[in-house]
């Protein structure tokens, strides 16, 4: 990646070409998938010392979308994200470590409902191009899993046959397209 005179290149998430998705067990057997539609992120890449790079992201909780309005409204309620009181989820990197060529472990603080916990994103650098408009673009994919209860998202319902409505483990998958600031 080309860097500025300071050795740092700044990239902003392209919301049209990026996906922030999650999945969680539903009724103990099926998996519900969802995504967030309002996401912003800034990535500072130190090409000389990649471990000094930084990532900051904000996600509007009200933008949750599972394709089912009733469920989405429930996710926005106090039972889950409480979007009115906690309008943003945030992630701020604290450490970036190489794992392999083009693969990194990005540790950071994820904040949901004002509860912050460390998470580790397993990130892969997918490549870089100059698009038809002369913009420098890069792509990254990442994944992690969290316990929703660790963030105070505790609502659940019991199933008569045994088990619960919503699983605790939430899988998070990111497909990030970023555009370099000029």
C-alpha cells in the first residue's frame, strides 16, 4: 500500500460495497442471519510498521436488518440493542498482530449497550486496486464470535420442549471495502 509522507495511509469504509453481518442460533436448531445497514469506519495503515495501524468503526444499532420487521423491531428494543438509548455499537483497535502473509489478528474493544469487551478479529487483506474513477480501494474480510451475554444482551425465552429461543454465541462476519482518503 502506498503511504503518505507521514507513512500513514487513511482509508474510509465504503458502505455500499461493505457488509457487516451476524448470525445466531434460533430455537436451538436454525440460524438467523442479519446485517447492519449504517456502518462507518476509518482505518489508518502504517505501512512501515503495520502493528501501529488503527481501526475505528461505528454501527447504528437502529440499522439492524434480518429481513423480518417484527424481529428487527425486537432487536432494536430494550431486550436487545436498545437503539434509542444506545444508538451506536463501536469498535476501536488496541493491537494488531501478524498471523500470516496478508492475515492479521486485530484486537480491539467492542462496545455494545455501553459495555466494552475485548474481541479479536481474524482479518485477511484481500487486495488493492485503483477503480475506474482513479480511487485507491482495498478489501478486507474478518470474522469473530462473541457471547451476547458478555455485553448485557440477556433476553431469552424458554422453549417448551427444552432450550432457548436465541443462542448466546453470535458469529460476526465482515466484508470491508475501503477507499483511500486523498
